[in-house]
C-alpha cells in the first residue's frame, strides 16, 4: 500500500463528512424540487423554495445524518454487571437539514438544523429538544468569513474535539471523565453569535458570544470562546479558550428540560459537587501528525470551576475557592489496510484545589470499514480512579457515559455499527 493511499484514508478518518460528499450532492439535487424545498422551508423557516427560475437553481437543501448502535458491557455499574444497548457511540445519532442560498457577489445565506435522537428508543436526545444538536442561520462569504446566530458549538468542539480518541474511534466512552472539558461535544451555547474567518495560509479562527438573557444582568449565564486552527501538510493544530458564567445553568443546563434552580451537573461525580460555581474556564491545545498509515494525536486541557459557593443552594458541602483539572491524552490510529483501523489511547486527568483526584484510562479499538458510509467497531476501555472526588468521598471509576463503578476500577467493552447517510 502506497503512502498516498494511506494518507487519503487518514484524511477520510479525520474528516468523516467528506466520505458522504457525493451522496449528499445527489440528495441535494433531489431536494431542489419545489416540493422538497417547500418542506425544508417549513422546518427551517427560510424561504429557500419560494423563488422560481434561476434563483431556485442557486439554492440547495441537504438532508444528512448518522445512526450508531452498540451492545455495551460494563463489569461494574453501580455495583453490578451490566449489558445494555446504547446509541450515539462513535458518532452522535443525528439527522439534519443544511442549506444555502446564493445571494450574489460571493455572499450566501446558510443554515443548519440538527436533531439528536436515540436509535434504541426513537426518542429525542439533548433533553428532548427538537434541534438540540444545532440550530443556526447566518451569512457566509469566502472573502469575509461566516457569521451565524443560534444554538452552536464553542471553540473547544471546533478546534480540539477532532483530536481526541473519543470522537474518532474510541466512542463516547473514550471521552475525558464526565466530558468536563467538552472535547466530546456534550455542551452547546444557546443564544450565541459566532464569527469564523476564512482560511488563510492554513490558518482559521473563530469567536463566539452567548447572551445570558437575564434582564438587568448582562453577563449572567453568558459564554464566550475563542479558537484558532492550522492545517499544513501532515500537521493539524488547534487551540481554544472558553469562559462560562454560572455553568450549572448556562453550560450544563441549556436544554428545555434542565432545572432552572437545581443541579444540572449530577450526571457525573467527577464534577457534580461543583454545581455552585460562579464561572468555568477551559484552556485547550492539541494536534495530530500523519506519518504514512499512522496518525498520532495529543491533547492537553485545563478546566477550572471558580467562585465555588456563588450559588449557595447548590453547595451542600460548603466549598469555596476553585477546583481545577489537568487532562492530557495521547492517542494513535494505525491503518493496517485501507479497511482495517487500529486505535490506542491513554488519558490522564488530575484534579486539584478543593479536592485531589486522579483518573487514568486506557482504550483499545479496532474498526472495519465496510464502505465509505458504514463501519463496524469493537472497543475496550479500562479506568482507574484514586483520591477524593467532588462529592467529598473516595473516588470511584466513572467511564464517560456509564454509571459509576462502586470501586476504583471499571472495565467496559462495546461492539457496534455506524452508518452515515
């Protein structure tokens, strides 16, 4: 196998969206009929199908999505062995409508409405929101960049998330503990305005601001982030910063089913004790290097929950000051052949400040690529915890997405299938 062929498949692995470009183009053509455009306009609230003649030919709406289902085994989930069927593993299950309209002079109107769903129950994810993954509209120009408004991802997701094993092959369970740094795409920013620059010399940057929406308190529940990325030959790099006010409500509680007064951070003992924080900040850097059939990735993040006790009703342990987490990940993808992919990753998380805790996790996986849109995967994960977690108790292992173990150790194995459409 020549290096060029390995590089092509490595690029496909980093950018799965490119695997279905031709299929989307064919589907986009079919959706350009007056009926299909009218249906899309009804959902999107954009009159993409209203114009006739030449304007119709310059507009497009694309239906896209993924479906991912696996059987998951955990040796200890709340003190018991567990077998379950789970969805949204390698890729979060979704279907969406993405569209654009040519406005002339290189300017386009763009939108994306993306629903998250469970393939095991058929229900909505993201707290039951119809378009809980993404919902935004804006203007795009090759020369001036893209300006969008709505429910969107921050810079950590855009510039750092693609480097971790959990978003590539290790599944959601391979994310960092509790996804505390949002590298596994759990949290969105509502009511946000986002600007992304064009790409110049391999460089691209973005900035986002999310309005808190509290009358008389402009900064409350607000979020802002900055990010920059570089792509040059075999090297891809990224850096991001996110600052969140009142994270229990604005970041962890931004779905329609979230509590307006109670804790929205109870899902993970990694950080559940820090729901009273007045702010949160994430600093992240990472990158990948491609060498023939191998792709080496590295990520470092620092997450800090500050102003503990700012929301007294959420602070039963009386925490003050701040709680921080260092996280470092090293991962490897290796293409044995164009259809067989091996993956390995090691993740180290160290918490300090109010409590001192350590989580160490190792992941191994193999993926068989049946086609450009369908793949089978088998992944094994092991986590060990030590110290005192945010609950003030002895830390127990808690692989991301699973119920916490009753001991410092936890093992999980899952096998599944992913299909893109």
